[in-house]
């Protein structure tokens, strides 16, 4: 089975702190994604990566950056956390091709910024 | 990119009731279509999928048929259980030249005993 693991289920940080959210997949997939999920807004794409060191902005990249130094690991970085970044963050990995593949999600990281 | 319009919730049902959640899509070409489910406190997981027109996906008593003529992929279950309480997301596949897929708000389903 494909496994996507997010390092922290729950985090509490203070405004201005730097936050790292880690995501690891165990199936050598090229494409990985970071979403945030907020009530009433669904899942919105923050960034995605289609290969090591390659990344593209999604719909809401402001205030975030990402790192993909190894194929299996895709990190989301909040350089200076703000209260409006309190949210559930979901990492996903694409299984198969873009046209037919499915997204395999981690369990999510719930971040609270005080 | 490919996109969907999904019935808004919340939907509240009694056990053993019939559930249908409407989903229509717009896409270039012929995407695969998926239903994902998110149980409380968890990430999304694939519920079922269909890869071409007239295909029927099924899992856990849920079914959805890929209707090209109506560009729809409605989710149905004949007799829901309390354990089906979750948020359901309809989604098309990504496109080879456009990976920007954002999901909608999903449909929250609550099944009461």
C-alpha cells in the first residue's frame, strides 16, 4: 500500500515563528502536493512539485514556500507564521499518471498559530 | 484546468435512507473521475473511481457512473449507515499540462441512528 506520512498531526506555534511541515511518501512518486483545508472553502492548492527541486505555485502560495531535496520528501515552510495560517494542511502524492492517477493523502497536520 | 460542481451540504439522513450527491464536471478531453471521502479527523481517501465513459465505480455500497452525455458523476448509496458520516469530494483527474487541482468544499453527510 502507498503510504503518505505527515510528521506532525497537531502543532501549536506562535505568530512569527518559522514552521516546517514534513511529508514523506514511500513509493518513488514524482508528483507531490500541499493543500490547506478550511471550513466552507474546501481544499486549496498551495504548492506542488513534479520532481526533485522542481516546484510550482498553486492557488494560494503567499506566505508559504516548499522544499523538495529528495524525491520522497516534500516540505511546506511557513517563514513567519500568522494567525490566518491556522488550518488543516494535507499532503498528497500522485499515484499513476496525471490523466488517470489518483491522489493519495496523508492524515493531515492541524496547525494552530497563536 | 478540470473542475467540478458539487452539491452543497450539509446533508442529514437517517440510517438506511438513500443517499445521492450530485456532481457535474467540466474538462478538456476525457478525465478520470473520482470520489474521495474524509472521515472525521482524517485525511482524504479514495472511495471510488471511473476512468472512462459509462464506467461504474463502486466501493463500500457506494456507486457512481461516468456519464459523458450529461458530464456527471453522481454518488449514490441505497442504505446509509452511521459510519458513512463524512465529507465527500468529487474530483476529476489532473491534466498532463496542468496539475492545479483544487477541490471544492465537499458535501458533509451526517447519518443519524
